[in-house]
C-alpha cells in the first residue's frame, strides 16, 4: 500500500507523519513531499522525533512533482495550503484525505517554548495517524 503525505515545505508535519506511518507497519510504502519544499528538515522536528525514538535525521524534503505519475493508494494533506494547492495527479490516486495540523514552525518564544509546541504537534500527529492506521489501513492490510 502506497501513501504520500503532503505539506507545503515537507520539513516538519509531513516528515513526522511519514516516519510514524513507517513505524506502524513495514508493509506500508510511505513517502512525503511538499508543494514548495524547504531546504532541509526542521531541526526541532528532528529533535522531538528523536525524543520519541524515531529517527528522521536523514530525511530530506522532496517535491511533490516527482510523485505525480505514481499509482498511490492514499494522498494525505496535513496542512491547509497543501490541501488547497494539491496538484492534479496523472497516476491513479484511490483516496485523498486531509488530516490537518497547525504548523509548529510558527512557534515563537524560548527554545523550550518552541520545543513544547513541536512536542504537542508530534503527539497529535502520532495520535491521529495511529487512529487512521488502525481504523482505515489495518483492516485493508489484514487480508494481504
């Protein structure tokens, strides 16, 4: 089963969602991409995922254009901009979903305050994607 998680910069929310989905089940082929990819994965995202025992240090933002011809089971947008600007896919897309989250990169304050926002985002992304996996994906994968 192939899943593509989309965001604007592909530097935080989509990277976190991709990593969690991969950790749930090795049968999932998961990628993430952005409509306007950032230069690198957000260091705070790397740090809070490391705290959760998930390594995204070697992740790199990718452009959604490289996936437009692929056959994809689920395209999931995690930010409003990506939902609005989701490109037309030439390849078959079976399901399009939006599971949105506020952008933790907008956080301001001390380093600890910013980390608190990133941790909250990480935990919410984990919770919602775990629910998606258990209710939507696992029943389909159970028969494979």
